[in-house]
C-alpha cells in the first residue's frame, strides 16, 4: 500500500559527523559486531538533560480543584493501607527523569531493567507495578589493558564519569575506580531489542571495542521471549603492533533498587557451570514480603578467554574486600584469584551494607587480531505477588522451574543461544530495514518503540487460569470461608432466545481442594482451581453481585497455551491493560505476538459478562457506584488484584464511557479478521453481542447514534463532550458494521441484520449532525469548542480500514477531514515538528478548553498517520508521524527516547513517561502491510450480503446476547447455531 513518494522526509536522520569512521566499522564487520546503518545513535558524552513536566493552567486548576482534593485523600488512604494509588500526581520520584534512557534488558513479563545510553542500569521493575528509577552505579562494565610487558596500562569504567556520587576523594567505594572515559569517540546505537556501544579508541587509542547488548525479544517465539536474561558480547580489535592483555569486568550490586538495597540479609555465591560458563549468583531478599530475586552474572570461558570471579565486595571501608581493593587487584593482575570459585556462599550482608560481586574475563589480543568475550545477566523472580494476596508463577518457570538456581541455567542458556536469537531477530527486522521506500527515522523508531513491551511493567504468567492464593494468606482464607457462606454468581449460557440466568451456589472449604497453597518453592508449574473455572472468594461485607465465577475460555489447543499477559498503561498510571489505550497499542501485539493479543481479548470478553457490586467512590464528582457493571467493558484489569478486581481507575464511572465497548468490538473483529481464528471468534462472540446491546441505552433520542453525557466519558478524560461526538460517534458506527460482519461470519444472521439496520440508521444521522463540509465537528453541542478539529475524529475509520471493512464515509469526506487535521493540527504546530495537537479551532488557534485538548498525544499522532496511510495519503502520514520523532527521539528534541510519554505540550513539557499508547506506531506498519487474511478476503462488501428484514430494526430487549453458539472450534460450520455437538 506504500507508493514511492515517501522521500520528502530526509533519509538520514543524523548529521554525517555522528557516524563512526568507516575504517572502524569495517574492523567490526563480522559476527554482528558492527552496528546497523539504520539505528538510533547518541555520543556517550551527550548531555542527559533533565526533562520538564507539564503543568496545568490557573483556569484548569480551578476546574479540577475538587477532583484534586478527592484524589489527594484517596492517595493518602491507599498509602495508609501500604498500597500505591494507580494515579498519584502528588508523589515525585527522588531521581528526576532525564534524557538518559536506552534499550531495556530481558524478555517480556519477567521483570525488567533498563540501561541508559551511557551504560548505567536503571528503571528497576522486578516487583510488579513498582519502578525504581535511580541507577545502581556499582553495576558497570570496566576494561583493563596492559601492553609492552605491563609498561603501558589503561583502566577505565566503560561509562563516562558524569554521574552523581562519583568523584569523592579518598573513597573506598566506586569513586575510587577509574572513570576515565570521555565519551567523545564512543557512540551508542539502538535498534531494539539490541544495542551497540562502540568505543573508537577509548581508553586505549589502539584498541577498538564493540559491546553488543542482546535480549530475547523474538516475535512469535513464546518461549524465549519470556526469559529474564540478556547477553553482552564484546568484540575487541587490536590495531597496535604489540599484543595486548585485555580484561573486562562485569560488576553487579545485590540490589533491585529501592528500600531493599540496604536492608541486609543478601548472599552471594560463585558457581562453575557447564560449557565454560562461570559466574556469581546474588540472592536478594526483597522488602515488604515480596518474593526473593536471584541474579546471575556470568562469562563464557573459551580457549582464549579465562574467567575468574570476586564473589563479594563492599562499597565502604568496613567491608572485608572493598570496591577499591577490587579495582586495584584488576589493575595489578588483570584477573581475580581462581580459588574464589571454592569460597562458597558469602556471609549475609548487614543492614546498611551494599553487597557486590564481579566477573572478570581476560584474553590476549594479538597485533591486528580480534577477540570475542561474552557476558550474561539473568534474574530469577519466579513468583508474581500482588498486594491483595494473589500470586502467580511467571511464564519462564514453565521451562526453568522456580528454583533459585534457575538464574544460573538462564545465564548459561543465554550464552549458548544468543547467536540463534540474533539470527531470528535479524530475519524479522531485515525486510523493514531494507525497504528503501521508508524513511530511516521511521524504521528504527518503529522497532525502538517496542521497548515498552519489556519496560512497561509487563507480567507474563504461565497458567491460563487466574488465581493462586499465597501460603501466608491460607489462614485468612480458611477463616473467611468458615465465617461466611461463600456466594458465587455464575452466568449460565442458555439456549437461543432465552435470557441468561443467574444462579447462586454455596462454597465450602472442600470446594477449594483444587487450590494449591504455595508452600512448595521448587515446583515447576502453577496449579489452578480447575481446568474450567476459578472461584474467587467473596470478601466480608460484599454483596453476592460482587463475586463471580469466571469461566475460563478455551484458548484452543492447550499445548499451545501461551499464558496470561499484563502490561501497564504507564509507569505513572499503574493499571493493567488499560483498554481504551490498548486500542491504540494492540497493533504491536497482534503483529508480533498474536496469541498474547487474543488472550488479552479473551480476558476482557470474560470481564464483559461479569459484575462486581462493591461500592466505589468516583473522584470526579464524589458519587458512588459499583466497581464493574455487567455488559460494560472494564477500563482496566485492575492494579492490586488483576483479573479479580478490575477497574482500578476511579476518576469517572467508566460504565458510562462511550468508547470502551465500541473499542472492544472493533478490536475483536480486527483480530478475528486478521487471524481467522474461529475458536477465538466463537469464544468471544457472546461478549461482543452483550457489548453492543449495552450501548443502546446511550441512544437517548432513538436516532441510532449514541450521545455523550456532558462529561469526559471517553479516553480523553478531562475533555468534556456534549451530544453526538465525532470520536465516539465514529467508533459506534464502525462497531456496528464490525459486529454485523462478525455476526454474519459466525452464522448469527439475526444479530447481523440488527446491527446492519442500526448502522444504516446511524451513519446518515452522524454525518448530518457533525459534517460541516470539510471535517467532522468535535460534537453536536453548543459549547465554545463544539466546532473544534479533533485529531482523533476518524478513529473508527482507522479500525474499519485496518480490518478490511468498507469505509464508513465517502472517500472525499475521509480525505478532506484528514487534510484538515494535517493542515491545522499538525502543520500549524511548529511547522509539523511536534505531532498532531488534539484540538484546534477552525481559526487556527489551539483549543485550550482543557489540558488534554491542548496536548499532543504521541500515540494518537501515530494512529492519525496510520489512518492517512490507509486513505492513500502517505506523504502527509509520514510528515505527521515524523513530528513525534523530531520532538521525542532526535538529538534536537526533548529527550524522550525509550520513555515516550503519553503527551507533551506545545512547548515540549511531558505528561506520563513510559506510556503504552505510542506502540500505535505499529498501526502504521499494519497499514503499510495488511495481513494476508485481510488482503485476500472476499472483495464483496460484507454488508451487502446481510439481508435486513422488517423485524430487525430494533434490538431484542428480552435477549442478552449471551448464547450457546459452539463450544469447540471444530463445531464451526456454515451456521454455528446448527451445531449438534
């Protein structure tokens, strides 16, 4: 779908002097040591400026003062219970965010550690929902070089010494190390999931060094992509006339950042493994009852590389071996004592003490010779524990078990498998990198935005069944069961045309016989209540409506089950799988890990049919409602008890939002159309029906189009909408068409007719109310911004075109609206160098109705660009998206690389770093290369196949949309309702 006229964008995103000399690159032209030509780059001595956060205007503050008071009270209440509120704008991190981020480490869902472009390890997210931003500066790679019989020596940490806490005179800690790297001749190159740091003659002018960082993020590989490990491959090239002894040291603190850093009771122990892999295990005892973590740092011994270890050293004078002692030993000998391998576990650290370890790999490099040295880092934290008591096993434990020794095995396997990982990564990335039609900035930004699937707080568990109670909660659970009659509400699927019945059952302790209380630390897999359902206990004081039995939908072949997956809305908005944002981000998962995407949709499909009657106070208006209404798509899967306590978001009552249900229908149909997974379609269809029927209540005047209710009842949750709106109205019309198409394909002809009838009624009304001749008005109200140009007004058309469905509007109207957005929302903001502002008045002034109307949303901008591509406006699309690159990723921008925020203002001040929505850049790639299933779908308009009878003009109010259509994929036929299984 890409024409050849994309070259208005400059192909080279960096000035020529940013490149490493060709002669140096040629020296590394083997074994992937040379960085790719198309990668994001920074000099190591580049300034990591502090980032500037947004602020509200005086008028905005006045409007939000009541919300602010309620939110502050709620944050304090949660803190008193030892919990972090999902949204807390009042507590600031001690480490101020800066433009220092780089490619994160590890696969998905097993905890992550980010690494800055200058080499520091930071952004610790080992504990779910917790991000410790401060770097642990003892974690470093260092190099020691000896030439001419030891008369010429170089020693330096391989990171520029521009960090706080470095340079204390007389210090026995890391200030005593040689921070001698200037960074002027060293360059960082990033192409997620790999990164290269090239030291072009630093610190030794005659030694060229390339460090290649590799993590196992491999599309469609659901095993290796879950592994908490990374590899660092050093390639050494000696350009001098004499041989050089080179020693590399990988030092690591027994820490995950935060309060447990100095809490004590941590232990290190050396190990010698198979295939020459040796190193140190660092056993870390976490704080607040969180599960323990074990790190492994290792190197691979070869014929030319010798590996030694220092199992423990400290950072203060009272330590038996200090950081200064470690450094002096390496300067003098270039290795540690071989006897250290037999030293056994260290004495547990004392409170206030930092316990560290180091692995050294030494080799002789001949004149004009080359040598490769490989290190690995792994971490094993097999349990995921959420604050309200439930725990799960991470997916990697399915393959490595839960023993603390798993970290050693992971480190070994990483060193023996990384070449295969790289082959798979290169095979995946090559077609895009070699596509000369695409601008350079787009290629590497496309891959680098995927950082969020590792660093976005992802959790990936190995069981398809939710729920496993912690051992330390066993007594509490038993007492609760004895005290209360446990009630369960189960949605019973009835025959065609009958209402869904609700039954109540009494649960006893015997009903929990299938729950394995987590007392076996070395079990290799998680248990579950049963293969079919999970009983979630009713907490004291809750009504029976607040307690559900969740039927676990069959994911198809259980041998291919890929587990359950969570990712945060953002590290500042701590809610799992926020659905209105997933609408934008999900293109990345569907393209690269479609089984994960389908399972997320299954989770929300189950949630649609559930209800949680616990009372919640909504902070925007102070009113009370219930946590989850049946038929409404939840805003999120929760924070402190995901899957079981949904809708952690409590600013508005999202059961009244107008975009969640429609986004569910659109995502499900897109996923169904792209994968042609009939089992998935059968699974989720009852929820699609229920989601559509739930929305009919918002068509207040019966004209076929839903109305907004005069408050911010959609993803723009500070931007009020009145009457029919372009954003929600377009989504609604698109959802009706998608539901009709899916109903037709699944054999539910009656519902297909109903949806088509509603579509045919709603579409002309929407156009009549909002189309003004060049674009769709913001809403049909009479407020000062009702005629604003909303950048996201065609979100429904984006999904319609992405799913291969007929366009919602005439081609002229689609292109006219997009051209208006391009001319006003994009080009009138710094000449198109910032992205698309959300709202713009027809007079060319930014809509400053509220904070969000004047913001530029990065993910929305990518989504608008994708819509433009699908409409044949490639030039405008890439110019629009390039604004996000220029403002966020370029060296002249604001420094948001690998931490792309939800939004920035027109002066570049951010809101909510490390955010989910910018993954929507993969919506652009989806538009550029629609999947075969969509491209090869029958070209006949599916809506033309659906015959509308006179009885189909209204929804059938006596039906719920929950039907027994087919229980197994093999039952699928011409009409699933005729299944006889």
